[in-house]
């Protein structure tokens, strides 16, 4: 039985927080150092049992926050950890409290201290909540475990597991809104639908074990079904992520037909455009993989060319890490995705400290909104809630709808113990509107400058086509150390070597002398890699002019890709020679010799549109003014034999470190003297028609001169550094506003054929830290 003793106060906590705590009840929330943040579950808080009010239990730690909005009330549900005073068993309860969405005080809350109906259960883990708004109910799926049982592992003798539901309600009190608060409905947990999982039945089951992913599930916008993210143990002992599809909170449940790759747990799910489901998981390769499926979860395809593997689980991108927030939000009448993840600092191998950041993405561009936890906090798991709430108008008349954004997260409280913090992030939605406006403005600018709408033969969706897959844009201006991404994503770093000179002019950025150039980081970013797609496919386009003929005989690097190894090995790149030829150079692991663009030369002070393109299944291509001067399969000289296989092997071993633009200070070449402008980075390999549209000479003029700079925080190259927050509404020209077209769609290639047998999720990639794409293997998952 749980301990009946009253709480024991920690004098240090009392001294630091100046809080008067009452025995037998939850402490009043305390203001933390971060403005608007409150600690809502605190170490040593006590809660009464929902079934037996005389049973009051003190808890030493709170984990796995989940947020839900129901009937005007925000409900926070968490795991509450304690040791049984009788036998010192480690036990986990489920505790919840609520706050009216208009703000104010959190209720004292109550707990399901233990499962009154299944005495074999000592721990109720990973509450994952769905909401029945019609009946003002919440239903949390929890994993019921015995003390010694490790979740998602084979059950040994004496181990125990059973799926359970913890049900709550916000009762109606007539017109008295002040009385509204969350209550546990059944006073204890109950079983999942009998026809879905009968623990006593000997009938074959698709999984050995499952529990919620944490956070919250969703209800589809057309109210057709609920979707619960879960993690499961397959019959061959593998961990996978998938979803439960439910017609109701207690009927019509079924597992999705397929799963993530093997080794992926802690799923979170949201509804995207056209009823698509997107699932983010934490995988044993140290990254967060992102999958897309239809509304029934029929086939999970890894979104490798957009969000998958962008976020690392730790500083060194190792281990599973912790759960994070993952929700969709409507901004300016379009859907976007919000992500909360800890950004870690500290030395590798030592204790890392996590500060929680918020990200905004349209499944194409990714913007770090900045830190949302206090600087002195060490943060772990988090959850987000985006809700449409009713608010009283200022005149006291009819209620109006408002959009709210909340976050709850774990804060280290000494040892292995954690508090739970809550913060209202609604004001961040205004900041994100400015970012969205900046994205739209840049899309409109590029559409105008490339002739969309100005020529009769241009299709109406020209601007949308040019913007699709466009994730980065370096224009014509730079500072002494930074070449800023106009899409507010990843900035390039200016390099000068020992003798180089870099200047920003109206024609672009000029690089002069040995070592003068810029690096646009990919894997070099560290924990979080917004351009991770480059390990699979990309197109890099730039306007260049060679300002002076080289004196020496060696070719001079102009633009290319380097690997993320100790030597910074060249993958491939474009250079120019004193013979006025273009030269395509490669890693010795790909080709032993260079390839020359025969028939295509260069002249000084003349602008050229150049493009590098890579697809891990098709190889690489290089273009100058629309003419393909190199294509892997064009060369049958033996050098390109098995080129694509060697390319995939090289990418798996290390991955891409960065793009170099202008000079490359790792090469022993002659001095560079070039001007580069309007560098466009796409997360896909462009087809010939789209690439030709970008190959127009002199198509893009000085972006900064024609389009006012947005007053939005540009992200720093070091993702651990906090972003500056937008201060003013950005200036958007009427012309840009009229022409603006934002494409949030990612391009999906057909399912790829696997080279190694694994499991059902499709993967469109090869990279430094993964295995090849996958084929179906039944109900289980797949490695990768």
C-alpha cells in the first residue's frame, strides 16, 4: 500500500522559492525566473487519492507532462513518482490539475495514487491524452507496469504489464464558470476496449506490449476518428512507433497497419494538410525521425527531404533522448508545425544541460523561435498545446475565439527528480506571424525577379513552383563574418584564411585571395541540422562572375560540398581553370579524375548561372547557364562505374559537413577572384524544366536593395545561442504582398526499393548515420 505519511519539506526548496506549502495538498504554483512561467508540480508536493480522499501521498518527482484543453479548462496530467513506505517499492501514480484557459490559479488537483482494480500494477506510465469535447472528458492511455518491469522489453518471471485508461471530466456547473475544474471520473483506471485488447485471451496479438508515446493524441478535424501515438514491442523483440485509430474514446479501436523503423519510440502525432498524419519519433541513431502517412496510417514514409533527422536527441546525436512537443497551428490561415526540443550545451561525455527551444516550420523552412525556458533551468521532456479557446470580449458581450499556445516541461530539481513547469506562449504566435510574412515576401521577390507574372508564357503557379523546396537564400550582402539566409534559417560563415579579402557590393559578395569564401553548414551545425536533407538530395544554384584570370595552372574551387570527417574530404565541386574551362572535381572515393565541361568556357566579368545537383540514387549533375556539363551516367569511361553506390557508401560513412561558396581554404589552389550572388538551396533535385527557369542570366538583382529587410530575428550559426525576438511588424511591400505565394508542400518521390530487408516504413534516403530504404516485413518495424 502507498505511504500514508504526510509530506516532508525540503528546507532548501523553501528557502530558495519562499513558498509556504500546506500538508496534504498541492503547493501553489510558483513564479520562476522566466517571465510567465510557473512551477505547477513541485518536488514533495502531496495529493489526495481520487477514490480515497483520506489517502494523501507525497511525491518526490514528476515526469511525462501531457496537456489538454476541454470545456474552457487547461488540464495538465503527469506521472507522479514516490517510494512505498512499506516495502520501498518505486511506484508511479497519475496526477492532474487544471486552470481556466483565461488564466489564473491552478487547482490543487488529485491523483490516482494506485490502480484500485489491478493490484499487480505499481506504475502508471506515459499518460497520452485524447479529448471528447462533446462530453467534456479526457481519456489518457497509460501503461500499467509492475515494479520490476522495464517498459517495452520481454516480460520475465514476475513481470507484469497491462494497458489502462485514466478518465477525467470537467463537469458542467450551469453558468458558474468559476467552479469549472478537472476531476477524475472513474476514480481509478479502467481497461482499454475489450474487443481491442483482451489480456486474458489466447488469440494472437499484433504486439507483445504497447503504451502511449506521451503528450497527447489528436482528433481529426472532420471528427471522423481519434489518433493516439503509441510505442510497441514487436514479436521479434523490436521497439517501434505507430498509432491507434479510434472511432470513439471507448470503441472502434485498431492499430495502424504499419510502423516506424525499428528502434524508434516516443512518438508524437499531428494532422497535416489533406488529412495526412505526421509522426515524430525518437530513434536509437540519436535523431528524431519524422514520418508521413494517410489518415489511416497505411504506410509510414520517412520525410527525409524535409524534417526527418533534423533534431538530435543529445549534443552528440546519441541515444533516444526525451519526448518533445509536436503540434500543428494555423497562422495567417495556413497550417504550420511547432516543435519544442531541448538544445544542449556542455562538453561531450559530461553532464549536458538542456534549454528548451521552440521551432516553427512549414515542412520546408525551419525557424528557431528561440529559448522558452529560463537560462538557469535544465530541461528534459516537454509537450505543447495549441488550442482555440473562448474568451470574453472587452465590452462584456458575446464570447470570441482566441488562439492559445501553451507548453509544459520537466525541470531538473536535483538528483533524478523533476518539477513540472507551465508557460503561456501565446505571444510567440505574433512573432511567428512575422516570420511567415518574411517567408512569403522572399517567395514573392524571387517569383518577380525570375519573371513570374511578367511573361505571357509563364504559368499562373510559377511563383509556387519556384518556391517549392526552396529552403535557403543567400542574396547579395554580407557582414564581416556572416552571409545571412534571407529565409531566416541557417546563415553562412565568411572565411578569409590568412590573405583573403571579402567585400559586399551591389553585384554580390566578392571573394579575393587564397582562402576567401563562405561555408554554409549542414552536419557542421552539431545537434540540430536543418539542412540534413542534403545527405539525400539537393540543388544549389548561384550567380557567379570571374573577376580576374588566374595566374597559376591549378584549377580554382568555386562551389562544392565537403564531408563531415576529420579531413573535410571533398565530395564534389565546380572549379575553373586558367584555360578558361569549367572543371568538376570529386572525392577520390568517387572518381580518380576530374570531368571537364567540354565546349563550355568562361569569360571574365560575365555572369553565369551555375548549379550543383545531387540525388543519392541518380548521382550528381553540374550545370552552367542551363547546359549540363557533367552527369554521372554520361561518363562511360569506367570512372563512373558504380558511382551512385560509392556515393551512398560515402554519405553513410560521414555525411555532409558544409557547402563551400567562393573559395575553399582547404585546397592548395591559386588565389580566387570571383563575385557570387543569389545562392538558392533546394531540398530536392530539380527537374530540367524547373532548373532552366532558374538558369536565366541576370534574373536576380540585388535583393536587399529592392525588398526591405524583415525586422525578424535571424538565427545564428550556433544553434545553442538564443535568437533575438522580432521587435516590430515587418515591412512588406504591397507588390510583394500581392504576389506572395507560400508553398508548404514537400516533394515526395515514389517508394524506393530496399537493398536490405527490414520493415514496412518507407525511407527516401541514404546518409551517414542510417541504413538504406526499407521493404515490408509484416506487422513489425524495420531497422535503419
